[in-house]
C-alpha cells in the first residue's frame, strides 16, 4: 500500500495520563530512519523486555519489515511528539498458525515517556483497528519479569487468560467492546482530560509572550491582570525578537485585531528588530521562552501570527504544557484563510504536545487562593466562590464577569475558549467533575463540539453538581440534510429536551443564568415543591405565587404580614415556615416600611433561617426580593474569609417572578437528581455483529438509502420485526404474495409522495381475496406510477405512532417519537432524546408529545401497550448506538394497541460515521 493511500482515519491526537498531547498515526516506509533512532534511544532494559534479548540495533531487514505493512494483517502505530517517536504498537495476524481471527500484539514506550499511559492508549487503538479488520482476539508473549505489560492488558478491562511457560507468559483476550472496557476507557479519558485542564488552571509558572511596555497593548494588559490578581507563582514577560513581540509593539493584537496565523509565513519588509526591554512592569523580561532559566507551565500568547511558529517551537523546547492564545483573525472571521490558519495552529500545538485555549480567547481565571490566576483581558473579575463558568465569546465573557462581580457571585474558575480549536467545554466539564473547589457549573454554549460526549459527561456531572446552561443560536442545516431529517427548524425545542435529558438546567438569558446560579450556589436544594410565600405586600406575593404555580411549585401557604410589619414579626413568620415539615422552600417578598433600618430586617431574616443546631446553612432554600436588589445584599451575606458570600447567604431578586422562577428551576433539578440511577440497558436477543457487517457491505460504494427489505433485515437483527410484506412488480406477483402471506392484506405505494398521506390514497387496506388484490394493484400502479408496490399482511388495529432517528448538526444522533401522520409532523408535536437512551429516557420520550394522551385510550379505545413501545425505542436506540453507520431511521407507522406494537414501514440511510469521537478509542476532536 502506498503512502498516499494509508488509512488516515486511524490518525488521532490523544491525551496521555499527564494531560499532554501525543499524535498517533500508522507507520510509513519513510519512517525507517526515525524508527532506528527511536530504537537506539531505548535503554538496554527496555529493549530486553520488548525483544527478549539485548538487540542493541535493529537489523535492516527488521526495519523494512516493521515499516512496510499492509494495514490489515500487519499494522504498526506510532506515537509521535513533534518529529520524534515516543512509543510504538503493532499487531500481526496469526493466520499462518491456524488462527484466522487472532493477532499477536506488542508495543514499546521510550524510557522518558513511560508512566504516561501510552501503552493502554496504543492497545485501545490497535484493538479498534484489529476489530475493523476482522480480528476478534489478541495474543501476546510477555517475559515473566515484566508484570507491567500483563497489567496493561488486565487493567484495560479485558478478560485475560494467561499460560505460564518458564520465563514467559502467554496472554490471550477477546477485543470485542464490553461494558467493562468502555467504563475503563471513559475513566481514563476523564482523568487525562481533567489533568490537561488542571495544567491550564493550576500552573506553577506563566510566561506572557508578547508582553509589551505600552499600557495600551494586549500583552501589557494580560501581564498587568496576572500580577494584580496576585498569582502565586513566577511570571515571565517575553518581549524580544524570538517572541514576535517586536511586531506586537507595532501592530495591535487582541480579540479584535491580530494578523492571521498564515498557512505559510509572509515575507515582510526588512525591519531592524528592537532590542528586548530589560523589564516589563518592573519584572525582568526575556527575549524568548527558551531563554527563561526556570520551568514554564502556561504560556499566554498575544503576538501576531507571523511569530507563532517560533513561539510554538520555543514552547516545545521549554516543555510548556498549555497555551492560551488571545489573538484573533482566525476562524471567527468566516474566511477560508482564517479557518486554515486556525486548523494549522491547533495541529502545530498538538504536534508539540500542548493543549490550546483559543484562539480569540478572553482567557482563564482560577480564584482559588493557592493559585490566584487572572490570565484574561477582563478589567473586572468576581471574587472567589464555588461556581465554575465556561463560555466561548470573549466580548460576552467580559460582560459575564462584570455581571457576576456586580451580583457578588463568586467564581472558582472561568474559561473563555474563544474559537475552541482545541480545548472545549467538554474538557472543562471533565475538570469540574473532579474539582473540589467547584459546586455549581454555568455554561454559555454556542454549539456542541461532540454532542454525544457532552451528553455523557453532563449526565454524570449533573448527578452531583448543578449545571445551568444557555444554548444560543441555531445550528444551520444544509438543504440536503434538512430534506431528509424531518427535524429542521426545531433546534430550540430539541435543545431543551436533550439538555433536560442530561440533567442540565436550561435558561434563555444571562439574567436567568445568574438568577438560577445564585440560588444553587448559596442555598440547599429543595426536597419538594411545597413553597411558602411570606411578605408585606399582597400584590408582590400574588405575583410570586402565580409564577411559582405556573413553574411547577406547589404554593402551600401565602402569609401577608401587612405593609407596616415589624422586624420581629417578619422573623417569626419566616422561622415558623422554616420549622414547618409541610414546607420545602420559602420565598420572602419584602418592601421595608418607610423610615426604618432595613439592616435590622436583614439581620432578623438571617437569624430566622438559621438551623436549630446553630449551623450557618438553612435546611430549606430561601429566596427573597429584599429591597429589589440583585445578587446578595450585604445584610443577607454570610461572608467567607475573603469577604465574599459563602453558602448560607440569601440571594435577592429585583422581582418576585424572577425569585420564584429561580427556585422552581432548582426544584426541577433536585427532582431529576433524586431519580433512581439510570443506566443504558443491555438489549437481549440482538445480533449486532450481523447488523454491522450487513450495513458495512451495503455501503461499500458509499452512503445510500437501504431498501425496505434491507431495512427490515437490519431491524430484525435487533429483535424488531416489520409486519410481513413482499415487494411486487406484476399482478401475478401481487396475487402470489397475498396468498403466501394470508388474507386479509394491504397493497401500498412505495414512493415518498404517496406514503403517509392523510387521505390514505396511497394504500388499499383489508383486501379479503385475490380479486381485490389485483384490482388494488392495478389502481395504485396507475395512480402513483410506482414500479414496485408492497403487499403486506394486515396488522391488528391500533393508534399510529412513529419513531425516527436523524442526524442533527447541533446534537448528533437524535431519536424522536410522536403520533404518525403529516399533521402531527407539521405541528412539530414530537419528543426528542439523544442516543443512547436509558429506560427512563424512553418512557419520558413516549410521554413528551402533547398528543401522547391518546395512548391512554378512552371510553371506546383500549390503552396502548407502553411497555412494548418503550422496548421498541430502546432496541432502535441500541441499533444506532452500536452500529453508528446507521445514520437515519424511520419506523412509520407503528400501530400500538393493548396487545403490543406492529411496525408497518421502515426506512434507513447508512453512511460513514461523521466522527469517530466517543464511538471508539479515545481521541481528541
């Protein structure tokens, strides 16, 4: 196989266990020299364990053999850092030994990269490649004195069998994906991604590249903010010919004005470089990163694109782990050159083993006292707190930080990822999942980079920490995609359902984001919906009660204390409600009487909600409209050591509607979190491998629609039987099919314009004999012009429903449910969930459409068998989850009755998986 035809879909960037990036790719014949260099750099001990002997050099014949592979029976994968091989894995089929489904696997890791988890990563990717090539089992010979290698196989989640033979151990295991294997993979992914973000948010030292002596320059602002925040480690300004800073002094840089990182650096007029200043803001400056004598963890870059190549090379030599690039002019410009520049920047950073935030990023914040990092362009940031915030837009990020500061909402960490060329919201969620300093997560999402992965991470994170999100914008669908998905134009409704499925609280505005985030940050979750409203204004209390009821709360008490209420009376009323076992939450609506000290009322309110055991955090959530203040007023704040509000502070809102809405959202989240733990069920009676093989053979010439017969076969592999039918082209075939199936039968058109019509003109039903079949066949063929018709066995009567799976550019594979017919499609009365589904997801999906009430039956009709519908949905979910090449499915109509469900029609579209992310071995998007 030539170099130009090698399998590029095996190329991947992966994260090592220390959070650094490693590039994986198949070996090429041209790698001979670098392979020899890699081997020569191994220690004698490492070579001995790999080759069972000294092997000081690789014989030329072995070099040729290892670099010239067929990418099927013999495969080798290299782990690269820059142009250097740091690890290598390979397998070779054992067909010659009479084992056609087995391959021998081995790998070796450079001594200075051992302990980074590269062995398990190579094993994951080799197993995925071997399965793709038809192998089912790996075998390996390992020296008895090398228990680490055996542990790699065992700890990966494989069921390993071992046989000892003197000085060696023979290891065998099946490579089929399993629940244990997936669990191990996800745990390792979570740990490595969290570590990579920890490298970003918890650096021990920082270099500001492009640090300027001009206070109007971006580099100066970044350096100033880092210093002002009191960063606990050393800060190194870089301003010199090697940093691109001489250009930075003469060209504006930052989120709104920076030259592009060109695919090929432009030639500029010769300019005498300025000498590096001895210091910037009183700190010694360096001409380049490599000139810094001490280690550097994080580089914050504010230089023009023309200097980016040198910066990346310097950072690699220095061992920098993470880059924050605030420079703009990349993909956000919408121009092809900008996208190409951004792609190349990300590739270069990853090739150098570094993670990249940006470009066009506002920066990052870590308010924990042992770090005190403000590497942003924001003029104001909130004080320390327990809330993590992620957004993309830099300009919006500045407004968000200012609003949080105004509301006294303390942040633990903040990340503005800009264009997300590398680091995305999913990465940061993995960090927050393990971060003990973060209790609440706020997100401003413009898109989902990997929807399936987002849903998986969010569901796990939300089970312990509240997540509140704004999903802005609509994903643009191509006309071709919109024409075949039936879901175009409904992304807002879909977003709500998908986020709710993952336990994410969705809001519509930044104001609502902070309203909800504040109550979650400072108050306990409600244990139920029962709410007491206490106040001194009947009008304001009524507004609160109306909003509370419409938002899902149960108002069990509304106490009007009158406009002239005294501080003791207000405190006593609140204390009574807090002690009432029939009250789960309290809303205090308060407008202070004229000429009184509001501070006394605030103090009384804080004492009234204090637990009987003397603790500081109320046992029930309390929100208020105290003085119509937004955030946490001083009197209702329980200050921490740094003066910022801590848990137990009472949030205030400018209107009763906002207070009630925020509380209601907290209750809905608590209700979701208190549900029984749900897992994606294992579906019995499936033949996934049969379905996978059939689909891959069907798409050998590319993506296509399956025929009705092919679609029915794939569904049958998952225990879904389409009501028996035959394709017919002549009257004789129609008559024979009807007799074979048994009367009564239906004759149906097959073209899209006639299927599913409200007037049912495309079908002739309940045909009792051959004569009626022949008549129906003639009528329909003349009417529709279809060459092929279907003769189908009549199914039991029932309510028509439909299930579809479609590709959504915002959320990935979505499964939807609704009643059958173009009328219900036009009304958009459908429920949506992302794949894969738990049983609870499937039941909620069935109940989602407003018309689902018809499934309950009525005075005449019997109720539909919901369990049968749920089982059918779970089987379809498992199909598209386990055979991702099935891109779209439509089962319609599905007749549901008290005796079960009958699938009358099925259609599928198969094609290449858009991305292997989250459907195979670990890889960065």
